[in-house]
């Protein structure tokens, strides 16, 4: 082990993306103004949320989708550190960055969505272990902390802080395991939250095994997100990742998607509700799009070696998985969830403004992190690899 | 003993004394409304309107029924709202009412989604919002009074008392007048039973009551939540185990190639298997 | 009410017709429901399906204004099927009386009609009298000139098809109602009738109630527990206000207002004291002079002495034939005859029929004082939409007044129960009790008259008025109403029964020699030496049959009698027709009558039951009515159809002051009616200013059938215009199956209905239904016909 850390920042390699960051900045500013209105006049002032539909875009997209899409962190951490598949090491840092940013975004969005966000700490002192949301809350809290720790070496390295680096290193594996456990719990528990709405969610989506489906789909989408994000980052930030690595991830996906598909359809079969796939009108359509477009099609694609040999094909195939998951989460928590009779919900533009601002902030943070922190390991010659690779 | 209310819709004359009394007792402001082609107003319950009477024109062939139904929190025996509440702000008391603690709530509104009866409502237009719903007038009960709505009802459509006794009374009424009632005590079995019980002359689904099974709403979530501790143990153990195995295999391999144990292998040493 | 609210629980059949008890008298439904728990049948007859209909076993739709046809059909049904209670009819009604053979009824007009004055000369309607001046009778009810036979003949024409073609009620529904009510002719069964404005507000409103009375008498249901004719009174204390006679034609206790032609007290008393030679008739009104003189003693105190006819000459007199009723007031105002108005606890700018005319009439006043809780449409008539305040000269004063819970006093409910109420809270701001305002008014008037007596100061200056400088002491007033001994009251043996200064026990102690003063004989007994009977709150029912009299709760006039005409609940031997639900029964000379306070304590058989009637029997034939002794179906003043019964069509004796305000059928083909909703009170001042009530019924609306809505291309919830010959308003359309088109004479007739609670003041505002209603009134009471008129609806 050498004491010095060699981190070559890519800030020198590309010009600062002024246009992109300005656009993102404007979007964030808009979101900030909207958020201020919300804190003065209440949630009703900026949203179409109502008692008829108390959770909307923010929860469905920012929370349900956001958390699942950030699953790349724990899946890749597991792959690299637990399964010890070191080949994927070069992308683990960026996966963890994405996860970390993802969870921070979720929390930021919740600050807007919660009625009294300043009381978020209440979950620490007021316990209701029966509540799936209580568990989600705790896990998200802890896991974000874990992610922060997992991510911290980037910062420590950047600023050459050796003591904390060593400290982190000693607890690295327990940390990774904790992250996996927490992720397993809350990825599934997000599904459990919906278990309290058995009579409101369309039977095509409602099942007591929603937690399992949520977990399985999160694992798949975690990998798909890593492929997608890495491919995009390669394009946008100009650092290439070995195709081999992406292909390797892609090769795992048919198995994961297949498992998900089998469990999901098997569950419908057992429940005797397979016919709903074709007899529920718009819901059937949505379900089929979700399953065919987001599961079966990518499953087939990733199984094709030709696809795995093409960066573009990989990108598009993983995008399918991601979109499939987004549709799934929107379906189960928004579209196929009946509002109170006599009410309806279409997100307000200002709700989009908040979500867009949060995503913008995430992207900006990602860009900046990639610029200023030692994220993109793989571009360094082997000898310059850092000593501590904490995910 | 747990209290409850027997709401006999055959006796409700739709006068809405209860609706006004609830607002009066609980100091709830009026809402701006407009006639939308119905006597019903406010059109739905809200943080400022905890109970409403619905006006249901039910026709069957030539026959027309106009059935009025006072709706409010059912005070479930195993309430979904309480199961949902992230901080335990909602709670079923042994005395019957499902109560809400202002001081705990963080405003997540999970309760509003979980409730099968669409009850909890939220203060959407204030910077410091709370959940609001019928309290079964616990504050009045504490003073030995019946709920304000029951007190106001001119026609004894709202009977406040011990749930067990009310249940017997409901059964007695159904038995005495089978021609008058549908054979269904809504709330006796629904979602595991509710403190408030309804009897009526027409099927409840025609009055906008949700059709619900006898199982408590939290049944699935409870299973999932019960699985949490074992999941922690199993997943941690599995991960540690796998780690141990992979690590050991790596050690053995690295011994072969004489790489120090502490050192990470080069990525390209690991080929896909 | 002949009976009282709780008594409804004793009924077997409850007919709610011409009222909407569930919405307007919600608490009455507690007793309706209890009766139904015991198996009673509830019938609702209403042009529209109401919250009352929703609870009824039988609902029958009826076109507004056709109740007499409906009830006439029932009378015929009862007679044809011999369902009447013969013993009751013979013993307690005038069915056996022989009527003047010159009495006729032809082409819709009774004998004696004088077209020039549009009223009847009623001489031919009187009974045949024997040599002792006692009415001739035929107890077999067979004589062709007896009331029973005349009744048969009169309603011969009201067969099922005719009735159905007038009312629009399907025949099957008619039969259901008829047989249910008819079943109570059996003495074991009893029916009650609950009515209100749906019957009264017609140009033949009084006859609607007469028709009901005839039915109840035929079935033997008057005086019985669970029976009677029950007017569901409106304003909480309207019964009290009627008893104290806040009307132009009567004085407290239903004494007649003197007219100019009664030049002396003796002449006035003579004219108003009925005479009957039948020894079995108690003829209670023979005591008229006692009540009249005691009233004068109360008015004028020591100034009232035998030698000045107890101040009779200080009373204002009506011009003979003069009419000072509601409708006439506005005409007089417009003519400029009335210069000032005290609009005291009323809001005529919304509540008055043809309200646009009312609002115009207010502009003609020099001054108006509104005494009210709120600034109403009336007090703000000068700034109503479309008015130019600059051109209105009326000086308006608004005096804020204390609400009912902010002052002490009594109110009398429909069941004649006078109940004491205590003050709960102080009035806000400068608001004062009505009695304070009245007292100040009187004190200041007196001061003014003392300073400048003018030509006729005595009525003011001689008045006994000493209620202190502030708010009148309501206990003092209540005691004066009960009456007291001014000087010792002595019996025929000159024993002192009541010493001077003591309260009289009840009106049986009142005299006409000036030794007693009493503000209202009917209430005598309410606050005597035993205390304030109205404040009693004993909720134990002491009646042996448990019929819910609660005789020790508050106090009912007369003499705490809870069910009036109760002697008619027994046969001539004092045996109740229905032993299980008896009201009173004769238990022999020792205990006398048991149960309620009987209508006079005479042993059975000694006196007839209907003691307030000159002859002692209830009137199936009503010879004193303004518009005929039998109710006849007339069409409303504005009607979309011809009267199939006769060419006369409308009531020939009705009151119409403004004939040009009548709408033509082709322009206004739809029948309109007005009514109340639970959520609002009357002109809306009391409820449209209460946010919780305003939010429940925020907008003026008009209800109509889906069929009419389709014809007019109107959708539920849309704004529409409702128009009549008097005006036009906007409203929200409620399209509902609770309204249905009627088939009248084989033609489709639509009806719409609207509440009349809205105006331009208050938290929620809207068009007033009374901008549409007609300025015509009932022949007997002059109540406006706001329940049936013609209108049209169209999209805005
Ligand atoms: N909530 C509430 N209660 C009230 C009042 C109020 O304003 N609001 N007002 C009080 C007062 S002062 C009064 S006088 C009473 C009045 O009490 P009600 O007489 O019950 O009042 P309305 O609603 O005017 O009329 C009663 C019914 O008559 C029906 N109707 C209309 N035309 C006819 C007809 O020709 N024949 C028959 N058979 N029915 C007809 C109407 O559809 C209506 O349902 O209510 C008292 N109670
Ligand atoms: N079209 C149509 N018109 C109708 C009717 C109908 O059925 N249809 N119904 C008719 C009937 S039955 C009635 S009774 C009349 C009612 O007509 P109104 O008597 O004019 O109507 P209210 O609104 O009852 O008016 C009572 C007023 O008294 C005030 N008030 C309340 N308490 C007190 C008090 O203690 N002291 C004083 N000084 N004022 C007080 C209230 O604020 C209110 O303004 O309307 C009649 N008009
Ligand atoms: S009805 Fe809804 S809010 Fe009320 S106790 Fe049941 S679940 Fe909770
Ligand atoms: S909104 Fe409040 S009461 Fe409802 S679940 Fe959330 S914390 Fe609990
Ligand atoms: S019990 Fe109390 S809080 Fe609940 S509806 Fe009745 S009055 Fe309102
Ligand atoms: S107060 Fe009673 S009768 Fe009136 S609407 Fe409420 S439940 Fe029905
Ligand atoms: S008088 Fe008062 S308590 Fe009685 S029915 Fe009317 S509103 Fe209700
Ligand atoms: Mo009235």
C-alpha cells in the first residue's frame, strides 16, 4: 500500500459544460421558487394533490422510481465486494455516486412532499414498527448514511485525508453488507407500503408479494441503470468504460428479468388472475406495455450476444428496463391506484417543476462530482489506481 | 368497554343536523361551496368537514329511494390508518375511538391512502398542516357526553353506546323487520370490524360504501413487516457467508500467484466464468 | 294541533300531506318513527319526492293545488265503502243536521253567491231549526237534506278517474292511500294528519283543511290519541303569536277585533256571543263577555270601569268589511295610505309574495323601522340590485335585537305547549330584547302624547302600562296573561274565592263585572298561585295508558289539556272507543274522568264533546266558511288546465287585488311551487348568515324532472332562468327523478319547485322565489297562494 493517492481529475480534459449547468441551474431555481411558495401557502398551492389522491407525482416518481433506480449502488457493491467480481470494480464508484445522489434526491423531494418535513426526525423517536413506511424511512435514513460513508473516500482522497480513509477502510465490508441488508429491506418495503391498499390497487398489480416483486425489479433495474448511466456518462463526460464490463452486466440481466417475470406471472397464475391481462381495458394495455416492453423485450435483447457487443444496443436495452420499471412504479402507485370516489388527479405543472428541479440538481451534482472527485477510475492506467477502493 | 355508533339509515331524514353539529363542536370553518346539482354540500369530507351526509337517489325499476347516509371515520377495530402511520400518530384506543396525535404527525399522508373508507383528510392549504378526521368526540366522551352528532340527531338515527350492545340492537332490528332492512350490518365484519355500524334498507354498495372483505386491511403488511427481522438476519448472514467464500477462494488463488492477501487484484484477472 | 308532537307516536296511519315534516319539522319525525316502529303506515302526498317521502311506506305524487280533489275522492271512498265510524259521526258531528232546503251547489258555485262583491250571502247554508231554535236532526242519516246525504251528493263526482285526471296521481296510488286511511274508521285504529303550508297557501287553503277535518270526523279520529288534525306550525312561536292574536281581525284569546258598527261594548259582546238552546251544548263561547271585559281591564287597568264600558271606546275599530291583511297592506302602501312601517321580526322583501311589488311598496314609505338580528333584504331594500338609493326617500332605522336565547320568556309550540325558556347568553353589542324596545316605544309615545295630546290621546294615555324603565319583566307580563283578581272575586253565595291581588286559578274564575283582569283567557292557568306552570320540567308520563301526555312538563292551553276535543274519544257513556289508547275515560261519579284534562268535567252524556262549537258538534258541514260549506276542488288562480268539474274553475270568493299580474298558460305552461329546505330558515336571514348552513345550501335552485329538463335541454347543475308574469330569477337546475311529469286530462303537465330562502343580503345570495309568486289569497284567511302558480324555465 502506498501512502499517496493518485487521483487525476478529469476537469482538465473537457471544458466546463456551461450551457448544461446553466440550464440545470435555471431549472433548480424555478423549483426553489415553487418550493418557497409551497412552504408559505401549503402543498395545495402548488400541487393537484388532494384528499382524493394524497400521494402523486412526487411519491410515485421521486420516491418509488427514485429509490428503485438508485438500486445500482447496492447491486454493484454486492457484485464487486461480496461476489468479489472485480472486473466491475471500475464502475462501482460511479454506481455508488449515483445511488448516493439518488437517495439525496429522494430526501430532498420528500422535504417538499412531507407536510411537516422539519419533523422528519420524529421517525427516530416515535416508532411504529407495523408501518412499512416506518421501515422505509429508517432504511432510507440509514442507507443514505451508509452510502455517504461508502462514497466518502472520494472526498477524502480528493483532499488527501488519510485518517478517515483508513477508518472507513476498516469498516468497509460490514458497511457494504449493511447497505445490502438495508437495501433489501427498503426496496421490498416500498412494495409493502402498498400492501395497505389491497382494495384500491388494480388486481393486475396488487399482490401480497409486492415486496418481493419490488426487490427483484429493483435489482434488475439497478444493473440496467448502471449500464445506462455509464453509457450516458461515457458519451456526455467522455470517459469510456470497457464494453466488456457493460456486456457482463447485460449478461446477468436476462436471468434477473426472467426471475422477475416468472414470479410476477406465476403470482397472477396462482391468484387465477391471468385473464385480467387482457380483460381490463386500459389497465391491461398498461400492464402489457410494462411487461412486454420493460421485461420480456429487454430480456430477449440482453440474451442476444449481438446486443451485448453494441454500446448503443446496450444503452437502448437498458433504457427499456428502466422505462419498464418507471411505468411499473407509476402504474402500481398512481395509475392503477383508485383515487377516492369522485376525485381525480393529474399532476400540476408545478409538481413537475419540483421533480425536474430535484433531478436537475442530481445531474448537476453528478457532473460536478465526476469533474472534481476521483470517480471515473477506469480511465486511469492500472498503476495509478488508488489504493483504497471503497464503493 | 369499547364505544361505537349504530347508524340506522332507515331513520336518517337527511336533515344534516349532525353535519352542522360536528362543525360547531369542533370549531371547523365553513367551506366555500356552490350547488352542483345536488343537495349534498360540501361535496366531500375535508380537514374542515369531518362528516357529511350523502344523498343517494337509488332507483330500482319504477321504485325510487332517496337514502341519506352520514359518513365519517369508521373507527376500525384494526385500523389501516394506524398501521400505516409512520410515527404512530394515529392509534386505536381500547375505548373505541381511533385518535390522532397532532404532536407526532409529520404530514406524510400515508394514512389517507391506507384508509379503506377514504377518511383521513389533510390541511392542504396551510404551511403547518395536520391530518383531520372524526374523533368520535373523545373530548366530549371524556366529559361523559355523547358525540355532538349523535346528540344533534333529531330522529335517533345515530345511536351511541357500547359496540357490543349496538351490535345486538342491530341484529334485533334486522330480525324484527326483515322487510325493512337488507340483511347486512356494515362494519360488523368489514375490514375486521369497525366501531361504527350501519344498517340500511338498500345494499350498501348502492350508497357509495366500499365493498370490503372481513380481513383487516393491515393483514398483508403485517406479514411483510414480520418478515423484517428474519430478513435482516438471513441477508446479513448470507452476505457474510458469500463474502467469506469468495474471499477465501480469492486467497487461495492469490496464493497461487503469490499476490499479497491485502492487495486488490487487477480487474482483468477476473474473467467471466 | 288538536293533539301534540309526542302523540304522533300513537298513530296507526300517518298522512303527511301539504307538509314536509322531515325537512321542516325534523324533530316531529322522532315520533313518526316511533309510530312506524310500532307498525304504523306513513303516507306522503306531495308534488315532489321529499325527505319525508323518502321515509314513507306510500308515496303519492300530486299536482300542486289539487288536494281537495284528492281528499274529496277519499271522502267518497269512505262513504261508498261505508268505512266511517257511524257512532262517532252521529254523536259527535253535525252529519245528522238538516240543512236549509234552499242550499244548492251548481256549476261550481254554492247558493248565495254575489258576483259583484265576489262573496257569498250565507243564509241558505244554515240548518233547519225546530220551534225551540234547536237544529233539526236525523240520526239515521237518511234524510235527503241531512248533512251526510248532502256530503254524499257533493262528492259523488269525485270518482277515481276524475280525481286522477285532476291530481295526476296514478289511480293505484290513490287507492293505496285511500284504503290505508279508510282502515282507521275502525275504532281500533286511528290516523293522524300532519299538514302545513302545502295546504294553507292556496286560494282555497282553509278548505283543504276542512276536507281533512271532514275525513277525520267521518273516521272518528278527532279527540283521539294518535289522531287529530295537526297543523305543523312554522315559526317557533307562531302558535303563541296566533294565540295572542298578532293579526288584524282578532284580539288575544281569539276575541274578535271590534268593527265600527259595534258602537257599544254590549253590542260587540252580543254580536260575538253565540246562542244555543240545546241544553246538551256547552257552547263555551257564551263566556265571551268575561274574557272581553277581563281583557279590557288588563288594557286599561283602573281606567276601565263599568261606566265607561271598560274602555271599549279606546280600542281601535275596523271599518266594516275592511281588510288589513298581509296582501292589503302592500296595496295600501303603494296607494300611499300607509306612511310608516315597523318591520318587526320579519323580512317581507323576501318572504312576501310578489316580492318585487313589496320592495317597491317600501319605497313609498316615509319611514321604516326594522327590528331584527340582521341587516336583511327588507332593511336594505333601498340598496337592492337595480335600485337607485338616491331616489328613495324612505328613512330607514335598524334596531338590533336580542335573539331567542339571549332573553327569557315563553314560546308556544305547535302542540299548544307554552314552555318557559331561560336566557342563555347576553345579547351582543347594543342589541336589546324586543320587550325593551316595545317598552321604550310606549314610554316615549306616552311622553309625547302627554306633551301634545292631539285629538285622540286616550288609547295611549289610558293604557295601563307600568313595566319599569328598562326591559319589561317577563314574569310580570306572564302573570298578567294568566289574569288576577282586581277586586275580591266572590261566588254566588258571596264567599271570596280569590282575594284581590291574587292570581286567578284559571279562566273559569274570570268575570265580566270588572273584578278580574286577564290578558289572554286561553292562557289563564299558566302562571297562577301555584307558580309558573310553563317552567315545569317533569318528564314522567303520568297518563295511565302511557300515551305520552307528559302533563307535568310545561303547560298546554287550555287548562293544560293535551289533546283537545278529547270527550269525542269516548262514546256517549264515557267509554273510550279505543281502550288501549284512551285519552280520558269515565270511571264513575267518584273519580270522574281519568286521563287527560277533559273538555269540561260534566259526566258523559250531559254535554256534547265539541264545546267550542255553538251546537256542541263538530262541523262536517261548515256554514260559516267564506267560500262554501263543503270543500270543492277549484283550480289555482294560475293553472295550466281547465277544471273538469265545472266551468267556474277557480274559487269565486278568492282574494285578488292585482288581476293584471296573472300569467297566461301558453306563456307560462309549467306549474311552479315553493317550499323550504332543512338547511335554511324562511327568508334566509337567520341561516344565510350562518356559514355552516350557508355552505350546505349555497345557491338558489329549481328542481325539475329529467323529462322537462330534456325538453328544455337543461343539464343537472346548470344555471337556468325561472320566469313568471311577475318576475324572473336565476337558479341552479337540479334535475331529478324525484320530480315527474303529471298526466292531467290526458295532457302532460310539468311541475317545477323551488325553495324561497334566497335574497340579495347575507353570506350567500340568490334569486327570491317570491319574485315569481302571485298576489292572490285564500278566501278565508287571505294567505297568499305561493304553493301553485305558473312559470317557465329556460337555459340562461
Ligand atoms: N328548515 C326549516 N323548517 C321550517 C321553516 C323553514 O324555513 N326552514 N319554516 C317554518 C315555517 S314558518 C312553516 S309555516 C313551516 C312550513 O312547513 P311545510 O308546510 O312543511 O313547508 P313547505 O316546504 O313550504 O311546504 C311543504 C310541502 O308542500 C308541498 N306542496 C307544494 N304544493 C302542494 C300542494 O298543492 N299540495 C300538497 N299536498 N303539497 C304541496 C311542497 O312540495 C313541500 O314539500 O315550516 C317551518 N319549519
Ligand atoms: N313563496 C313563499 N313565500 C312564503 C312562504 C312560502 O312557503 N312560500 N311561507 C310564508 C310563511 S309560512 C311565513 S311564516 C313567512 C315568513 O316570513 P318572515 O317572517 O318575513 O320570514 P323570517 O325569515 O322568518 O323573518 C323573521 C325575521 O325575524 C328575525 N328575528 C329572529 N329572531 C328575532 C327576535 O327575537 N326578535 C326580532 N325582532 N326579530 C327576530 C330574523 O332575523 C328574520 O329576519 O313567509 C311566507 N312566505
Ligand atoms: S375508517 Fe379509516 S381513518 Fe377511520 S379508523 Fe378506519 S382506517 Fe382509520
Ligand atoms: S400524515 Fe401524519 S398521521 Fe398520517 S400517516 Fe403520516 S404521520 Fe401518520
Ligand atoms: S363523532 Fe364528533 S367528530 Fe365524529 S362526526 Fe360526530 S361530531 Fe364529528
Ligand atoms: S342528524 Fe340524524 S337524521 Fe339528521 S342527517 Fe344526521 S343522521 Fe340523519
Ligand atoms: S324547532 Fe328546533 S329543534 Fe325543533 S325541529 Fe325545529 S329546528 Fe329542530
Ligand atoms: Mo310559516
